[in-house]
């Protein structure tokens, strides 16, 4: 019995009350730790530049090949035997549509990342 009262007295002496701003301090620490963990995209800026450069190179190469096919006198290969109709307007429209949709998708994706619901 005496041992129980001694143990109770020790526990009451060791018990401390939490400070009034305990929750606020804990939340600040959590926010600081969360801020340290920044969002890291899957594709780095360097890799994105490589993708864009390669896309532009391929696009220019396609235009150049179309130009060679339209002007067989300029080309070093006789393309008159080819029956492939080439329409620069269609190729230009395809590229413009791709970039338009790519830009809209990038904008919508950025908006959804900024304001998650």
C-alpha cells in the first residue's frame, strides 16, 4: 500500500502539463519539415530541353524531306516516280495542332498541381 502511494506521488511529481502553444509549435515543425520536401518532377529540365530539341530536329527534317519531294529538280534523288501526295498545309496543321494541345495540357496540368481538390 505504501509502495502504491509512493508510486502515485512520484508519477504526479513527474507529470507535466503541456504548454498552451504546444499544438501551434508542433504544427510549425511539421510545416517546416513538409517545406523541405520539395516537389521533384519526373522529367528534369535538361531532359525536357533534349525532348524539345529532338522534336524540333525531327520536325525540320520532315519539312526538309517534304520540300525535297515537292521540288525534284533540287533534290539529289529522283522523286518523280513517287506517288505520295505531300501537302505542306496538312503537315503544318498537324504540327500546330500538336503544339496547341500540348500547351493546353501543360497549362491544365499546372493548374491541377497548384490547386489540388
